[in-house]
């Protein structure tokens, strides 16, 4: 079932992703079966100027996951100050 969900996709074409012109943060980890890291890498390659940040999986270390997610979001948002 998880593979079917992941394969379903967001129903947005590569061309549409390429037209995004707003700052975009993509956060991913290697143990998300619904949103595989390869999807995040592909999005980062298609969305101009996007930032891809890899964080620890929550299943491995919840505290580290939260910390790394907060750090990634904080660093991204500080870019707008």
C-alpha cells in the first residue's frame, strides 16, 4: 500500500515544478516509505533555487529529528530577515 501511495505522485508536471519562483525548502530523510528521499532529490532538481536538507529519521531518534527539522526551518526562514 505504501508503495502505491508513493507512486501516485502529486499530479504536478515537471514543467509546472520548474516554474516555481518562490523560496522552497525540501526536508527529507532516508526512511520515509511514503515520500522516499529520491522524490525529495528529484523535487530539488526540478524546483529552481530550492534547498534540500537531509535530517535524521524520527524512527531512529525523535529528539534529533525535531532538532534537525527546527534547525533546517530556522535557517531557511532567517534568510528572509
